[in-house]
C-alpha cells in the first residue's frame, strides 16, 4: 500500500494518543488532539497523519485542536468523545488495555457511520498504541498483576478489530511500548513538570513516588514489565 492509497486514519490508545498535556504549561490539562503523533491533523504538526496527507489531500479521520481531558480509570470514564475534535481518534486518557473495547471501538464504528465513510471500500490505517497506564500501576498491584494478561488483552482487541472492520481494506499498526519511566528522568530538572507530578502523581504513580529510593525500584519494575509486554506483542 502507498500513502496515496490511504483514505482514512484511525487510532486506539491512551493519553499519549490523545496528546494529553502536549502543549505543556500553555495547554493546561487539555488534550491537544491535533498534535497526536499518529492521527493529529493540526497544520504544521509532525504526525503520521500529516505525512500521509501530503500524498492524499482528501484524507479523513484525523483529530484537530485541543479540548478538555476525558479522564478514565479502567472502565470508569469521566467524559465521552467529542466529534468535533476527536473524529476517528478513539483514545481516552487514563485508559488501560483491558478496557479498550468498552468505549473506543464502539466510538470508531459509530463515527464511520456519522462521517458517511464507506467502511468496506475505504482503505484505512489504524494505529494501536496502548499499555502505558498498565505499567504505571505495576508497583502497587503486584498481587493482582498477571504477566499474561497484557498479551491476552491484545489478542482480544485484535479479534474485535477483525470482527468489526473489513480487514481486506485495513492496515493495522501495532506499536510496542517504550520505557515510560524514562519520562521521570527527562523532566526531573523542569520545575513545571516536577510541580505537576507532585500534585497529580496518580497520572503515573509508580514513576513519581515521593521517595527517590522507592521510586527507582518502582521504575525498574515498570521497565521490566514493559519489556515483558513487548515480548507478548511480538
């Protein structure tokens, strides 16, 4: 498939794909969905979508602008999708992998209909990138942590995608995890980030514990879990 053949872009994920906090102090606690790395369509943004759009100007599905955060904790979500900004960006901040199919796949199916997109004849690129929030609770869910659950949830998501979307016209990007704990080191010398993490450390509890000694141990656990989950993805 060539970029010029792509008709529609879609995305499944968490706060990274929702671009939570992507504008830093200037964006407050909003999701800058137009800057989302896979599906953001704001002019000048460095995104997969904008790369494809250079070859297919009438590409559709990309998210735009900024909006208030849709905060989830597992299956419990404070908010719903916003069609104007989200389009076919199904990501929800705070979502864990086991709950992707509760909101996101339903949203994408409904949006294809609302936007008048022929799901069977259009060539779609769907990017699946989720799991950071699962890593962020590894340190305090040791007794409940099931090493095989991540892979099992991935298989379920892929099965749902296959059932819901005509895969003969779908390119699926399954993206591996990075070491989320590295965000701590990347931002520890930035006063703004340190203040935010003190206030809302629950965003990634295991990375931003107050005790430095404990934090490093927890971040090591996160990294080990990330590598284990990537093996399951592979």
